[in-house]
């Protein structure tokens, strides 16, 4: 025979409350946490190549020449996502200025 108390215990909390709590945790709290994580995120050369949709050699060349914000850690290139985003924004604004005369 089935234990009805075990079946009934999970139903004491209405479904909408469970859904609301899950939504709050995943969407509201998780979103802020994700935003904070990406700002200070440090990327590898491979990740930057994917992020910029460029080749690994191109990213390496840009880093080695100082054209892209990067630093070396243990002999490998690393990139801060926030600095890359600023570099992209600056590159875009520099291209627009000569055309806007």
C-alpha cells in the first residue's frame, strides 16, 4: 500500500509558489550574478577568438603587437572581457568619427 503522507507532503506548497521561487532564484538573482561574473571574467586566447569570431593567429598577433588589451600569465595570453568590450566600443567609435564630418 502507498504511503499517502509522502504523496501529500509535497503538495502542501502550492505549485505557483514553487514556480515563483524557482523563477526568482534563476532569473532575478542568477541574472545579477551572471552579470557580475562576466565583468571580471578572464578569457584565454581560444575563448577570445570565439568571442571575436576571429582566428587564433589573428588574436595572438593583435595581443603580441599591443593592439588588443591583453596580458601574459605563465607564458600564455589572457584577456579581461570588460577591457575587450571597451576596446571594441572604442574601435567602433573611432571608425564612425571620420565618416560623420
